[in-house]
């Protein structure tokens, strides 16, 4: 069920603008509004699940679906040969600011470790 007060649900439903790069019945990918790298794409499940810790049972299959789309997009964006990063921020100390689970696909520059 979509949540009216969730910005990512609103993007998925076409009520808010975003540059959508991929969409199927389970997964949507769109450009991050505040990119931290030349390529910065957010991948989300269509289903409103607040965070990674809220997945149960077969919902974990969505994590694999999202990673499959992420790798496809990384290839399309020319990141596959040089490398890229997929990040999930979970909860406030994990740095999560939007409570609709999402994975960041980052690439196009040398990424540092450890993250801040
Ligand atoms: P996180 O900190 O992991 O919860 O990441 C949330 C990301 O969502 C952050 O990188 C900025 C992005 N973001 C927030 N609001 C919007 C929006 O309205 N549109 C788009 N495209 N991205 C957004």
C-alpha cells in the first residue's frame, strides 16, 4: 500500500516529478535529487516498506530484484568496468532520511572508504 505522506511513494505513483530510469511492477529506479557522485541512482521497491529491517519472509526477494536492476543500470551507465557502490542506509544512525527503503547506486568517480 502506498503511503500518502511518503515522497518515494508519490514518485512511484507519478504524483511527484523524478527522472525515472527503470520501472517494473516491483522495482523503480530514479536519479537522486542531491547526487553525491556523477551517477547517483535510487532503487526502491514499489511496495512501501520503511527500511531494510522491516522486510519479512518473501519480501527479501525484492532485495535480490533491486540488486539485479542495479547491476543492469550500472552496466547501462558505463560503470561496470571501473566499479560502483550500492549502499543502504538503515535507520537514523545509519543515515536514513527517507523512510521508504532505498538502495543508492553510486559511481563515476573514485569512491572512498570508510564512509562518513
Ligand atoms: P538516505 O539518506 O539514505 O535516506 O537517502 C535519501 C536520498 O533521497 C538522498 O540522497 C536524497 C534523496 N531524495 C530526497 N528527496 C528526494 C526527492 O524528492 N526526489 C529525489 N529524486 N530524491 C530525493
